């Protein structure tokens, strides 16, 4: 299949169950916090991005690649994905482990999240589960490095399983995007740097940028856009990316391989709208990747990324309040106004 014949996004890697708990405050050890709300949702980068893309544009095909258990949690994930219109042909199942899950504690005051992760079937995922001959998508979104035992280790002649999968995708003419997770900086570098020669776009947060570049990205006022641009520019020497995007709460910076830089502030969202930031990072990536897939300008893609992230803040779950492209943009452009009373 030629590149021009391909359409859609392959959302691959981490498919897990999220057990969401909204708490009143983050407690000290041996102290009590009150759980305000609970929910159970699909989670992981594969699930979140796939469902967000389908919400943004139900006409855009999304294909899943991942591994879940032969348990009720696995049933839940497959049923949710299928209901969203995602092709689950390569959402494989294993009886050797239970489905991966994460307890997500979201502080209602600060909006910050803390994750307690059980890897389960994520540790069994390997390049053997990826069959790009059977895929029609033109863009692979792959993650999360550091939470998949087999993928994180050497695979055949490749430094790790992530490199093997990315190299295979590139050979098939599929564009690649890599998603990281905020683990220890040395481990991010160890796992991600060998991947960069096989990556077309890299969408990461400020912590991950600092870890990869080993450069400062903050000053006394917080995240500095110019420092982010400089750190992002340094990554082009390490890989084949055409675009590096770093997002942080106040904005995002996009740098291309020619050195062209564009910074764009996030939308202001009135506090009355905000329930949780649990899905904001994946939501930004979904908006940005949708723009890239549709050949939008970088400015328009960044705007949509911020709009989808803003829209996602309205829900305690990762994907609960992402709507169509038009609805997300419409909400974000008016999000600084208070939420109307019921």
C-alpha cells in the first residue's frame, strides 16, 4: 500500500483500565483524603488517543494495536473501543496476565494527577503483536516507553522493542509519532534516544523534553518558551523528526527540522469548567495529530491541540468531554467565561 492510499491513525501500545479517583487533597503519609468522585474508564495512550480522535472526527479511521487480558477489564476495553468505532482486530488478548490498570488520583484543588500502575499484560506486549501489513492507517501513534517489560528490552538486533516496531512501520511507509511518559529522566533517555532515528513527529511535555535534551527549560518564572525551543531544536541532531512539539500548561512550542519555531499560548479556561486534567496531555496530542494527518498548518494544529486539551478539562475521565473538532474549538474560544448555572 502506498502512502497516498493510506488514511487514518494507528493507536498502539498502552491499552489499560483507568480507575479514577477525584480526591479533595493529596494527603501526607498515614493521613486521610476524601474521595469526591470515582469512575472507571479505558486508559493508556492507545485508548485515550484513539477515542479522542474518533470523537473529533467519526469519519477518520482508527486502528488499535495492543494487548489486554481475557478478563472483564479486557472485555470492558474492547467493548469501549469498538463502541467508539475503533478497529480492534489487533487488540490482542492473553490469559497469562490480567489486564493492565492504573489507579489515577486527581487532586481537585491543584488539578495534578498521581498514577499507581499495575503493568499486567503491558509487560507481555512485544513486536510480535504488531502487523502493519494488516493496517491501513498512515500515522502510527506509539507509547508508552518504560511501562512495557518486553518492549523496553532488547529485541533481536534492535536496542529495544520500540525501535523494532518503529523501524517496521517506517519500512511500510507509515509516519510515526512517539509518546513518552514522565518516568525517571535517565530511563527516558535510555529507551527513547535509540527510537528517534525512526520517528517523524515527537509530541512531549516539558519534563520529557528536559529529560531527552538534558537542557534547562525553566527560569524563575516557570517554563520558558525560548528555552523549550532551544532544547527541542537540539533533538533534531539525534533523530529523523520533521517536527518536535512540547506542551505545558501555559502553552506549546513547535519546532521543525529547518529551525522554524512557533509558540502558542493555551486557551484560558474558567475554573468553573475544570473537573480534572487527567486527559489533557493525550487530548492535546490528539488535536495536534489530527491537524498533522489532515495537513493543517502548524498554527491551526497547535490551536486545535490546545482546544481539545481545554475541552477535556470538563470531565473527571480521560476522554469524557472531548467532542468534535468544531465543538472543541467553539468551547475553547469562549472557555474564559464562567460555566452557566444549571
